[in-house]
C-alpha cells in the first residue's frame, strides 16, 4: 500500500472517501452480478466493490501492485487479479468464462489510454451490461456531446451509437494521489439493447466517422473523398456540403449503408 504512483501507468489513486462511496453507490453491485474492474491499483474501489459483490475480477498491468492487493482482499471476498493490458482482454470471452450473461465493468481508468479502452469496450458492448468509468472531465464532455457542439466528434458518435451515455458527477484533482492536472468525471455507459443497435458494418461506420472528423472543417464531400463520392452521400439523404459536426450519430450509419461501387 502507498507505493510510489507510476506516471507511465497513468496512476492517480483515489483517496477521498466520499467520491469512492459515490462511485460504489452509483454502481450498487449485487452478489449475483459479475463485476470486472479495470486498473484496481491499490484497491480504493476494489475493496468496497468486492465487499458488496462478494466476488470480483480485476485487470491490472502493474505487477508490483498485485501481491499486496491480493493479500488485502483475502478477508473481504473472492478477488481474481488478471495481470494483463486491458486492451488485450477479450471481454466477450471473459463473460463466457465467468458464466455471465453480461459483465458489469468499472474503473478509474488510466487516462493515457482512456479512448482506446472506451473503443475496446464498445467492440464488446453485447457482452456488457453497464460500465462506470472515471475519466478526464473533458473526455466525458466529448462522449456526451450533441451535434453542433464544439466537442462533438468521433468519440461522441462511436459511443452514442453503442451506448446510452450518462455523465454522473465531477471529481476534483485533490481527490487523487498524486492529483491529475485536470478535473475528472464519472460516467455511466449503458450498451443499447440488441433491437436498438444499428445493423451496418461496424468497420465501415468507424472508417467513415474517423475520416469525417479527421478534417472537421471540410465538407463531408471532401473529407470522405477516399471512401465515397458526393452522389453516394446524397443517396444517404445527406448534403455533401454539410460538415461532420452537424450530423446525428445515425446519419453516419446511413452513410455506411450506401452500397459501395464495385
Ligand atoms: N483504481 C485505482 C484507484 O481508483 O485508486 C487506480 C486507478 S489509476 C488512475 C489506473 C490504474 O490502471 C493503475 O492501477 C494502473 O496501474 C492501471 N493500468 C494502467 N494501464 C493499464 C492497462 N493497459 N491495463 C490494465 N491496467 C492498467
């Protein structure tokens, strides 16, 4: 406990009790839930989550933190720590292995890879019931942004196509050791039920969204030039002179569904 936090692993340990309690009560884990924590660190969230759920799987990259956490958890519940980079964990396979219909995932995420972790979870959304994440506040603002907002972009569209995004509350830097330079926020993500998920090719959707926002000041006609021509954009009922930031998430699905020319 109280190891020197490692910058390279994005370690900012949460120590303020009232925020820990707020996160745990937002999650409200039940013994029948299958809970997975990303980056348990010194266990600020792990131990109270474990106390409520009885069992928990945690994924931690820093080997140095594991023995102490494993020892402290012994009296609280059944903690299984997987030593791995979370980006290499197949959540769909993990759900199957743990006998869960869907996982409940939580974590105070390492900020240096927060977007890749979010995209990775979205890829496994069908195997996830909900996610509660601490992130930079600025990232939560982007995730929840609506069309027309300055911060609406690739993250907003990709997240909103897969999940309901519910920002919960802000957490100040002083709640962590060491304090990060920015405000943080806790967000809840609820993967959409199967009947509300889009049926376009996910890779095509992602390629279009990525290209559209890579050059957000350009018109769609220009930004998507490598992927589709103006006629194809019009075929989706969208003006090729429009800019990506004016499109709703489902407009990108319509673009992805326009048949590509042979
Ligand atoms: N949950 C703890 C807390 O709230 O105090 C620690 C949060 S700290 C912001 C992020 C944690 O993620 C650290 O324990 C860090 O070692 C771990 N981590 C960093 N990169 C990771 C990765 N790629 N896969 C899994 N865990 C990672």
